[in-house]
C-alpha cells in the first residue's frame, strides 16, 4: 500500500483499525468493545495463568491430532480418488456432501457415537479439515501430466514408487493449498467441539468469560486464537510458495 | 535382413483397436540391431501407438512384439523411452531426473549419480546438474530426457517425436548428434517422426505408415550417403530423391 508516495509496510491498515477500536473503546460506546489497550493489558495478565496455559495445551493437543489425522487420511484418499475412477465415483458424492454440510449439526451425533471426551473433539476437528484436503489432493492428481505417469511406468516404477515419487509430488501444490484451508476450518472445528461437546480448552474460557460479561478477557482469548490461526495459515502459505516454482510448469 | 537374430525388435501381426476404431491392422515390421529405424507417416497413422506397444505401455489387441526374442508384456529394462514433451519431473534437479531410471531400479545414490554425471556430460549439459527443468530451454530439457534414457543402458531406445518441441536450429543439432549416437552407442533406435527430411536424414531404415487402416506401406533403406560426412547428407542426390519419393507417396493422404 502506498500513501502520499510513501510505501507502507504490509498490514499497516491493521494499525488504522486498531486506532479506531481504541477510540470507540475509550468513549465507552458499548460494553461489548473495551479499549484495545485494555484488552492487551488483560492478555498479559491472564497469559501466564495456569488456566490459560491449560486451555492452550488442551486446544493445541486436540487441534494437532485432529489436523494430523485429517492429513494422514485425507491426502492418500484424495490421491487414490484422483487415480482410480471407481474409488472416485464411490467416494466423491460423500466428500462433496460433507464439504458443504453444516458439520456443527452433526456434532450431537458424534457425541452419541464417541462420548463427551477429548476423542469426540478430535474427531470434530478432523471432520472439519479433511474434506477440502481430500478434494484438493484429488484435483492435484487429476491435472497430472500423463506422460510423467507413462515415464515412471516405462522405467519400471512399482505402483508404490509411482504413488510416492510421482503422484504425491505432482499434486503437492494443491495438497498444500488444501491443507492450509483445512487448518483454517479445523480452528473452527476445535472451538465448536470445545463449546458443544465438553467445555474444555479455549472453549471453556470463552464460555466462562462470555457468560460473566468479561469482555476484555473474552477479546484477549479471541485475539490469541486469531493470531495462532493466522500464523499457521501464513506458515502453510509460505510452504506453498516454496513449491510455486513448479506448480505452473507441470 | 532375413536372419531374425539380426533384429533387436520384431513386430508380428499386431492389431490395436480402441473400441470401434482400428488404430493398427495386421502390422509386421523388423527393426535391425544397432540401426535407427524411423516410423514415418501423417498424423493419425498410429506410429506413436506402435511405439507405445513396443514399449509395453499399452497392450496390443492381438499379435506380438519380440524384443531380443522375448515377447513384450510390460515395460522392461531392455527398452528406454524418450518423450515428445520430455516428461521431466519439475520438482527434481537435472541429475535426479537423469538418474531416475536407476533410482527406480534401486541403484545406490552415489553410484547412480556417477552414472548420471557421465551421461549429462555426454549430452553436453555439464554444469547444469543441479539446475531445475524450468531453468532450461526446450532443447536442453530434451537433452535431459535423452540422458535419462541413455543412463539405464537399455539396448533399444524408443523416441517419440523427440525433437518436435524444440526450435529448428536446435533440432538440426540434435539430428547431427543423433547420428553420432547411433554410431557410437551400439543401440537400436526406433524413432517416430512426421518430418520426411528428418526421417531420411537420420535413418538406416524408414518405415512409411499409412492411416485408416494403419499399415506399413513401404520400407526404404538409404544406401549411399549414410557413411558420408553430416554436412554433405542434405546435398546428396540420393537423399533428395528419397525425400521426393516419400512425399510423392504421402501427398495423397494429406488433407
């Protein structure tokens, strides 16, 4: 962004919105929006408390296992769908259904199936992330250059070699794109799980602060969550740029 | 060429149907060992189909292909393929691309890279070992494809219009280099092309294929100019005669 011929650093617009927020907070327009400075002060205050650290740990635990299983299951399934018409026709309707379905409505079913514990939260997280990972891996494989597959075949590649040395790498740019969007969806999944299934982690903090009208605390936790989601998304976008050099030349 | 042991590859009564469409009908052809045979014909005459059947990439509907007397059922280490669109892995460096055939055979890394380096030098790409395909020109990419096919040391090299995606000057250089390769490598080359001049220039034997239904119309073996210097071939009367003759017989098949 350039203003009056001066090049501003990325995301300097955030500064503007932050100032506006601070202003609205200072004139006490609504209890819902305390001044930004007060929120950051609260953040520093609760950041070191045991409750906050526990919540962070619980959330990170459910999030990482949930997203990891979404990747470990989603990527191979997507690649298989892209390779085999039969598997594709069997699974594609389900993947599309779950991708667009309001998964939150399924959470009560998951509670019946998997109980009220951490397991149900992890499964909710994975369920939010996995469908776009499957679809993107599938799309990545479907646009693969046929002669690369023939090349591997003609030099004697086993199906496993072709899978790990050709299909996976050829689809990697799309896979990373899917993982990035999947992670963003998983943030939603883990919080919804923690609010609906059992009140733990950040979900419990939101519940506690919101029901007691502790808006400063509420916003502080929300900002931490935004920041974490942003860092993860940016890191994956960075990985995507690493494979950019061949994404357009396959 | 009546002695079958003189032939590295023999195609016998091969049929290939794609549903209703007859791609190849009763095609038989011998490929003499150590020589370059071109498959020449207008587009749609099934020359790439025939090459891929020899490679074992697609099955024939009936008939058989023998490589060194053995029936072809799948790709094997006795054949290596050079692709029209190069088929390089864009995420891998030149040296890994060249060594890929050896990597699939389980050759240890240091050993296969030593072999790859040798062939990278042979095709004139020394210094580009750690470049990536997108950093190279089309001609250089095809040199990588050629080095990959050479490094597995197959007896039969299958080349599917290898020079059609490179510019004219590079193409001429490639054709000269190919003549040297045929002389020095003692391999059997099967070369698909739609260029009459190219076929006559590089071939010991030219098989002219005709479309609908595909069949071998004629086999031409240039005699006089093969041992001459590469600079004189294009001015040789026999070269010019054969080019004219082929064009005369193909003319009616071109819309």
